[in-house]
C-alpha cells in the first residue's frame, strides 16, 4: 500500500482571509491598518485549522504543496484594466462578456488591448467554465496580501525543520492576460507562456501519492478549479483525494457553487472529511 501522504494547500494568503484587526499590521506609509482585499468569511478559522492539522499530523505528512495566487496590478480580471462606455471605473464583482465589449459597454483602458481582450473572452466563454469576473486587486506580487497566513506559514515552517523537507510552492496568476483559478493550468492557457499550461510536475507529484489532502481558499473558485483539474489528470483511484471540508470556505454569494462542487466530487468518489476526523484516521492507522 502507498502511504505517501501529500497535503495541497490552495492560496492560503492574507488577501483571502477574514483576519481580525490584531492580525493586520499598520501600513508604514499611511499609518492605517492593512486589510485583506478579498476576504472570505470563515477563512481565518479555516487556516487556523490547517495549521493545527499540520502540527498534529506532521510525522505522517510526506509532502506539502502551497499554491500562491500571484497577480500584477494591471490584470484582465482587475478593475485597473477596464472602463465603462463613458470612461467611468468598473467596480469589483462585475462580470463582463465578449458581447458587452463588442457593444461598447465595457472596454480596456488601453485601446490597443481590445483585439487580444476579445480573443480571450471568446475563448473563455467557449470553454464554458467561467464568465470573466472583475475582482478587487488582490494578491499583488510583493504585497502583504500576497503573503501566506501567518499561522499556516509558521506550522509548515515547523514541519520543514522537523522533516528537513522543503514545502513546494506553486505560483499561479502572474500572466495578466488570463484568469488562473486552478493551480494546474490557466482558464485559457497562453501558448507562449508555459506557466499557464498544464503543470505536469504538480500532477506527477500528486499522482505518486497514496493520499492527497486538499485545503485552502476559496472552495467556490480556486479550490474548486484546482481539484477539478487534479481529478481529471490523476491516473485513477479518486478515493485517495480527500477534501478537508472544515479547511475551506466559499466566496460570499457563491455558496451554491461550493455545494455543487462538493456534491460533484463526492459523486466521483472523492472523500469529504473534516481535518479532525481525518487526523483520527491517520493516528489510528
């Protein structure tokens, strides 16, 4: 039996966590507290449970992989890229279709970007997984919001020092021309950018495992997209994939997508368990 246990933590970053005030440092430029850009209700507690799980299961974990949503400020899924017909700003959580762009309702602030933008939207919509969503600027590379939740990082640092094993980091999202919810590949891979194409190294690492534990944020988007791609690429035995249901939460307003995701994975044979239940199973095995 393959006892190789891999923990995959998807985007455990400050910008996605509903951090309490005493977890938010002051901006040295303004003196005001920094705030998560896209906080998911329940994510702070999720990440604390992830940290406790890593500490408790440390001796049983053979590998930990952390994905990092990593964006530039100007990105096709950020308000900074877009304007309305009259030049007004486009607010976060606006969905934009190719038809609306062709009608002139929305357009790139850089007029020269229009052909590539339309080509992207056409391909995105043809794939049928998502409509373009304008998110708040988040996980900007180099920012505090891009950093890993402090408790999770401290826990996996302890694991690294105890096992002398490096936590693997997977960066996704730094191509500003495509959305990259999944750590496995972008929604529309860029033929000139290998980082947007199928991450065979990640798939092979997970496929060698006897148990693949999945946690992170958000269950309605990046956890969902990543898990769907992982399940599609594994060589079989989907029952070895375990979603830690108390270590993930959906973006507000996307509870239905969260529920549909869990139901779909369950129907395919993926296991659903809380971190405490799984820990008991590991400790008794």
